[in-house]
């Protein structure tokens, strides 16, 4: 079976296993998808991401310019993020589903937020806009009034649940949404971390696949099973499991960009403590000790931990704190902080 437009050719046995209900378990389906990914790479002269899949992976491309390229953006990406995304781009159903979603989805979402949310700008919530501009400047994103291309549009959504997210699909300007519930519990430096995190998804080129993951997690592929490709229920579950694993790993990459913006791990830990509690006043040191205790307990019970996180879209806050603290101690991060780059120096000046 040739998967339209992707250059993937599955063997008859692979096609039968994916399209039928003959797979015995989810683990078997995931293993099969991994074998298909490897064999697809072998049949096309290596294990790299296909040019077609890579083009969709970088759909925002030149429309999102930032100043971290010279520091080696791939080094900023968490290893699990890079590894799992490489697998996803070579699972035929996922890139095909990207095509199915088309441009209409982002246009619909843009209309939704323009009509139903508050767009932030120099004259609309200027103190929040100033934090956003600071985050953009810290990673070399032009947020000036004559920027070309302009920075992602920023919206505030009326929602008591603390949250923020980024949308960037095939066409159109990316945009970031932050809820009123999150704004109400964060101070200025913490807002800069959140904005840096959301911009980080664009820096790391999560864009299209991030939104596909959300769509699949919410049952989107099941709503379009014919267009998405003919997979069995187990095949869908296998892809969903992969997407969830990658989605969690992608958050760890974006956290690193947020840390670069604020250049202070304590700010990041404070954000996660507030996300965990929904409270404005938290003891950062006590929460840091709590996360260390949680990670120690998780290490003693890896199977229970894996089971608890299996269906979650985000890592546990304790995991994010632990991973970010490790990154903050890395030689690469320390080199960035002592770099002569004006963008990194700008972030240090904010602290």
C-alpha cells in the first residue's frame, strides 16, 4: 500500500496488520509501527525523516524567526522530544492526518479567539504585553510594531483554569492563548517564563504536530477514520500512545526555552508550584523538596508511575521541575548564560 504523497510503501503484511484487527495488544501495535518506521527508512536509503514529513514538521519555517539558531537550537530540544518526533513523522497515518486537517482548522480557531477572547497589545493590557515583548526579545523574536513577520498574536481567554497554549498550523500567523486563571496567579517574571515556554514550542518546531496531537487526543482521528488512513482500533490507540509520549516530551523542550527567557530556575519552579495548586502564594523551596521526594518515590515504582502518566498529555509537574533543574546545571545552559549574545544578555538583565 502506497500512502498518498508521502513516499512510504508498506509491505502487504504491514498493511494487513495495521488495517485489520489482528493485533493482539497495544504493545504489539506500537512495536509494529516502530518496525514500519524503521523499514520505511531502510527502503528510502536511511533512517532520516522523509523530506515530505520534514516539510510538514517545519511548516511555520521562515514565518517564525528567532535568535537561537546560532546557539544550536537542536541542543535545546529534549532528547526524548527529538527521538519520538522522528518516529511520528514516519508513521504514515500521522502525516496523512496533518493533510486532512488542512488550513480550515487554524482559520476557524483564529476566528474563535478574535471574536471571543481579548487580544493583547501595546494599548490592551500593556503590562502583560510588556512581559510578552520581553520574552520575545530574550530569544531574538522581533516584537516591534513594524516586525516582519510579526510575532505570534497573543489572546487572553476568560477561563478560571490556569493554562496557556500555542497554535501553529499549515497557514496563517501562529498565536498564543493564556487564560485569565493563569494570569491571576503569576507575577511578571513568571509570565515571562510562560510566554517563553509557549514561544519555545515554535522555536522547537512543534507547531503542526502539536496541534495534531491535541486533535488525536480529543478523538479527532476517530472522527475522520477514512481520511486519516484505514487503521484498526488498536492501530489508532498505538498512534495515540506515541503522540501522548511525544507531547509530554515536547513540554520539556519548551520549558528549556522558558528558562532561557528568565534565566532563573526558581521562577520556573514557582510557576509549576502555582500550576499544581492554583494558588498565588507558594513556598518555592518547600515545593522543590516535594518534587525531589516525588521523583524518589517514582523511581522506586516505575511501573506504577508509567501507568499513572500513560493517558496524560503533560508530564507531572515534579518531572518538569526535575528535568529543568538538570538542564540548568548542564554545561550547555551555562555556556548560553555566559554567551556574548545580546538576546541571552537581555534575559539576564530582566532578573
